[in-house]
C-alpha cells in the first residue's frame, strides 16, 4: 500500500527566464499533506505565473534537519524532484505525488533514518544533556553507483546504503542499524574499529562485537514501537525479496544454543532485547524450556540511559575507552540499576556467565573471564510513496 511521505521539505517555485523564484518552504504532515497560499504576479502587464512544486529528500522536525539523502557523486547533491509546471492567473490547485521506483526508495531510506532519530529522542536522548539528537544524518544512495554494502563512515560522518546487487533501500532494519553506528559515534562509547565480520562469527575483538550488537538490537527496539511485523528479527533481504539474514533476537538462545557468549554480536543484541521487552522467556535446556525465566521489562529508555551515561560512555581516559558488553554491564551495576535474578537471567541465557549482575565484583570478574501570483494560490496535496 501507499505510505505517506511525512516530514519532507516541499518548496513552492515559479519559473523565470534566468532564475526561478521561491515562494516558501514547508514540511509535509504525518499524512503527507502540505499547503501554500500567496499573492504575486509575474511583472507589469503579466498576471500569469508558471508554478511548480519541488520535493526535496530532506526530512525535518520543526526547523531541524534530521536526514538528507544524496547521490554518491563528489558534489553530494540532495535529491530534488519537480512537479509539472502549471500556467495560472490564480485559483486553487491540487498536486499529488505518487512516488515509485528510485524515488520511493530514496524516501523510504529517509523515513527509516527519521524513525531511528525520533526513537532516540523519545527514549530520553543523551544522558549528558542533549535531549534531542543534534546531528543530521547524511545518507548516500545512488542506484547502480557500485556500493554493494551498507556502512557508516566515522571519518566522514556519513551513511552509505547499498545500491548495487543486494539493495538495502527497503531494508529498514539495516538502515536503522547504520544510523545506530552514527549514534554511537556521536553519543556512545564508540571504540568499534569495524572491519570484515559475519553476523554469527566468534569475535576476538570484544569492542567489535559490542559495536555491532547494539545497532542490531536498536533497530528491533525501534521497529517494535512502530508496529512492524517480526520486530524482534534482524532482517536483511536479498535482491529477490527473500531473507538473506533472518535472526530472531527473541528466540536466540533456542535457535543458537552453541553461540551463547559475549563474543557474538547477536548474543549481545538478544540480551539487550530481553532486558527491554516484556516477554517471559524460559531458558531452553536440551530442547525443553526450563525456569528461571527472564521476567524483566526494563524498557529501552533504561538501556539507552546506560549506553549514553559517562559511566560507560567515558569509562576510560582522554585517549581510550573500553567499549564492551562487560563494561556496559559493570556500568549498569555502578549506576544502581536492577541486579535482581530476573535481570541476571536475561543476561545469562544469552551471553553465558552465571550471576553476572550480583555485584560490582562479579561484573569485574566477568570482564576478566572474557578478556580472551496577483491572485491567491492554495495547494493541498498528499505526497505518498
């Protein structure tokens, strides 16, 4: 079905011989609607205007730019699309946009990033004081350009969405995951060196495991609040529309019983999911559900609070921080957050250690153990993709 193009910048324009005039800029509403009203003419003895509407791949919240989607050229131009020109001496007009193909992909990318930004703010923002995420996401996507994978570049502060082969333009979870790396860069501990890895790989670099795990979890946490189907899954679809990656965080310990350790990114993501969600999950032993159950539903806000708190985010010195699962759990303890048995079970069933939150000493032990116109114009339109 059609999805409204919400929060997008729309400009009212008028054709001229040299430079076109602009009569205002608005953002579309939640249902994709927008309107303009103005009076003008095209000079002496000319009451006719040649007007059109420009839709820009820039989503805003109030006056704040949240995300821009650009091509992948050296100039980095934000995508803009113009309507047909209407010659008029006044009146009311409706211009609807039904975006298809590449245009629809571009605005789906933008919307996924906007949802990630919104959820961050809804969850309390940054513990250090920024209630609203302060940086706009700059996203590159140009079908056929040659980017075969999606990634975030901390050097440039930009996200690239795969545009060739296995396109990620419709993979909201992947886009949200990459936005999560941007959030880590801006507000998290952020010592993830990146590098090639597989989602089920045993990682000796615990900071890489943590740095990938949190965005894996974050995209599911977002999607769960937006009524996505299969919100607990990390999904990356192939070009054929079939799942290339399909991993259920809710049932991770059942589906991956041999991959329970803090060296696996999905194990950590599953732990964070269980600390957030409200399902009462039994630990599965020899194929049978057993007590204890993780009965906690701390919610994402508490998870994000630790993620951005200086206790974790700035745990080292000016030169280096240690950004691992175990330091995150130690920070949880040090911030006097719940360390009861149900909370501990959410940890143990996914990443292994017994009594991981018993006290600060136990947390430290876990770190050591795993170190290895003249007229009035009105425009009311519905833009959708």
